């Protein structure tokens, strides 16, 4: 138990990265955001907060509170997963808007948002799997804790990726629309994998299945562009994601 005594402090780091990434997109046009965006943002934020307070309760003599909040936390985990999947129709709508008005979106082509939808399906499926594994291993502290911690690195990309992409565009705005929109995404993935591997090393979990899953999912995101440009993937996404 002492091994995880300071874990709650380390969990502030991914929380800060996530909030940095989403800050401009969410708060910059707060009033214009759809209801689904608000629900997803706040359930995701609460989930990150749970990953801070739960290790604290578990390692500071408050196990009854840890167990009670764990049950409530599973509700928020499900909400994060389902709201993320329900929002993917926005990606398909965005591709249609780009086709109708390409100049407005500059370097962003339809394939980018098809790719985002494709990788998000994998990310959120892995997130759900990790949460279920944490429940199945709830009586095995080492496995239970690490499956939950891994969820941070499974769902960090959309928020952090947007933030890094916004900074990149701001720094290269004079080159608009001739920008490489994938460069900041690749940078984001290396950043996330670096944090994942550091955390896994620190807690001796480099070979844990949760670490391997999180690493595999983040490597999969490097396929965003070829997936998004695949006509077969595009047709599949348009067939299954309806408004």
C-alpha cells in the first residue's frame, strides 16, 4: 500500500495536461458548445478527479470511503465512454461541412475527422475494457490500481492533441493553410507514451497488460491519417455513425 501513497500527487500531472489541451476548445466557445460536449467534458473531468482522490482514500486509511466512491466512479467511467462514442457524429458532420466549404477549414480535410472517429472507437473500447478489468481485479490492489491508472493514457489524446495542435497552428499561422496538421498529433503521441512509460517504470508496471494495451492504442493512433484516407473506412463510419 505504501507504494501508492503518493500516487494521488502524480495523478495531478495528466489532469493538468488534459485541462491544458481542452481549455481553449471548451472555454473559448463555451456558449456555443453542444449539450453533449458539456456532458463529456464534465464527466471526463470528474473521472480524472476520481483518479486523484481514490488513491488518496485507499492509502490514507479511508478504505470505506474509497469503496463507496469506487461504485459512484464506475458511473462516471461509463458516462465518459458512452458520451465520447455518442459525439462521433460531430466528426461526420464536420467532414460534410468541409466538403461544402473547404476554404473555411484550411488544412483540415475530411480525412482528418474520419481518422479521428476511427481511432476514437478503438480508444474508447480500450477504455471500457480497462475499466471492466479494474472491476474484475478489485480485490487485487496492484492490478486494480494499474488498470484504472492506464485509462488516463488511453483517453488523453483528443484533449491534449487539440491543445498542442492549437499551439502549433498559432506558431505557424502565417503559413495557413499550408500546415502539417499531423505533426502536432505525432508530437502529442510521443508525449503521452513518454508519460505512460515513465509512470509504468516508476511503479514497476512496464510489462503489465494495462501498460501494453495503453501503449498499443497510442501507437495505433499513428494510423489516423491512412485510416482517415481509406475509402472503406470512410464508408464504414458513415454507415454506422448516424445522427
